[in-house]
C-alpha cells in the first residue's frame, strides 16, 4: 500500500491498467505520492472547497488532493484508459471524486462544482497555457475560482511570474499579474516524472485578487499587450502604430517613451495606455 492511502502504489496501478504515457496527450506522470501530496498542500486548506483537476492520468495528484482533505474533486480526463484507475480512487473516497471523460478545452465543469472552487492540476503540456489564459480572462471578475495551483514546464512558469526587462516578460505575465498574486512554489526535475520530459517543471500558485491591480478595459488591455509583444523587438511607436494614429502622443501621455520596447513597460503603464486608447475610441464613436 502507498504512504498516503490504502490504494496500491502508482507504478502498480500503471502496470495493471497498461497506462503508458502518451506524448500526443502531453502526458508525463508523477509517481511519487509524497510529492503529489506536497503539491496538493500548495493549494492551501481544501476542506471546504471543491477542486477542479485537469488531466489526472492515473490519479497521483487526485489522491494527493483527497488525502489532504479536499471536500470534493472533479477530475476531467480525456484518456479513457485512465478511467478504471480513477474509478478505484472514487471507490476508496466515497462521494468525494467525480470523473468526467472529456476534453478540458470543451467541457464546462461549472455545473458540477460548488463554490468555493480551487483549481489544481499537473496540466498536460500541450494545453496548459491555453487553459491558463482562459481562466485569467473570464467575462466577469472575480472569477469562479479562488486560486490556481498548476504545474507547467519551467519556461512557462517563469513567463507567468516574469518582471519587466527580462526575456521571459510578456503577455502571460501581464494577464496573470494584473488580476492575481502569482508565485512559483515548487520546482521539479525531469526525473520526477515517467517518462522524464526534456525540461524541468515548476508549480505556480495564483490567487485571484478581488479586483485588478489597476483599472483598464480587459479587451483593450489584452489587445494592446498582444500587439506590443507580437513585435517585441520593435519600438512601441512602430509596434502599436495600427492601434491608433496618435500612438506617439498617447504613449507620452501614459508616461512611456515612444522609443521603448514592450518588455521594458510595466503593468501599470500598460493599463494607463489601455485606458487612454479606450477613451480615444469612445470619443471617436461619438463624433
């Protein structure tokens, strides 16, 4: 039996059900249940929370979340091969684990969850960033979730917490830090996984803020930031010239030198610029 519950060790589970990881599904399994329990603890006290887990695979983190006291876990798994192993976990934790066999990019889990909601996952590498952006850009804020505890490739984790002036700083850092407190809470070497990926991984914990750090229209901010970083080597007066005919004046009004590049601009300045662009558009629509 394992160190955290009365279920078999994960290596036995994988062997029993023939669960070799599939590269096409972005699968890399964590087999150390003490490690998955440690990751679960990074999500905080889960006793009064429903937890959404994406891509549980054979259930290592699922077991960690349940053994650490999660009120209830909703696991969304695309790979039907993993369902028997997950059903064994559900039987060991009656009424606390629900499993949906489906694509996380297409499934709407909200009808299956009761607030407060937290999200914890060893995200499949091939959809991790897309899911994060979706969670960071809901139509209304605060979001339905309180926090995200997510494992990414180290490169992606660094992009989430990056500061201006660094090569990792870009759209993902701004989207995350505008509305969340974000920090890296764990690092994992490739040999922690089966099969070992080619890169290191890290767990990022994001806590939703009650409101954004600085006021800005979300769609305008997202558009301005995406346009600026799409040509990050260009000066902003060039990379943003399609945004406004008066972009140099707007940049100066926002306290930004038109000759600066996107990676040099902080979150507050981007938000100021977004407000000025939104105001210009409103004025133009009235005339």
